C-alpha cells in the first residue's frame, strides 16, 4: 500500500475531529486568552484551520522560507468568526488532502526544508513533515483548543472516546 494511502484514513479522522473542535469556538470568544503569553482563541482556532494547508507546500515545493530575504514574511491566518475559521479549514483540508493523495512514496521520502530568512530550520523527509509538522502539530494545538473551551465552560467534543460533555461507549 502506498504511504499516502496508509496516512489518508488517519488524516480524514483527525480532520473530522478538528472540525468538531473548531465548530465549538463561539464568535464572542475570539479575543479571549488564558494568559498574556497565550494566543487568543481566535488565533488558535485560525492556526488549527491553516495547518492542513501546509501539506500543499510540503508536497509541492522543495523548500519553504517563512521570511524570505527581500520578500514579505509568511502572514498567518486570523479569522474573526467561526464561519471564517471553518471556511479556511475546509479549503485547507481539501487542498492538503489532494496534495497528499497525489504524492508517490518516492516523493514523500525526498527531503523537504523549512527556512527562516534563508537559514535552515529543519530538513527531513516529507513523510516526517506530514506526520510531525502537520498531523502531530495540529493534534497538539487542537488539544490546546480543548483546554480553551473547557476554561470557558464550553462543551468539549468527544474525539477519541467520550468527553466530560458528550458521548458514552
């Protein structure tokens, strides 16, 4: 079985779980944050929405410079409503899934490089970027979002089993 075909079912499940979490972010809480050093709920939700789209440059380019010398730096998505977050997420999931589905094993095993102002931040096989910098990174921030929801007395969705707010086995 090709690597992409082995990863896609997990990708689909994690995207469905992420969408359930993003749907819970209420418009009136986008500026809330638990600590001065923390992202706002809106920025965190926007970050979760943009991560699946990272598959496009990971698979379609040899490298990505987040702040290329002489050019504007990467500008993160900042949505202002749940509707905007979900629209960004849905587009990025569709684009990311298509990129992953079309990638051969040979291509996924080739090295990809992330740069910042021309300096290498990391270089690793694309498949490791898919797992670590996309999938695991998204799961990490989705967990943070679950804490934000809990701290605001908002229901946390059942993801891998029941949550305190919904579902039973």
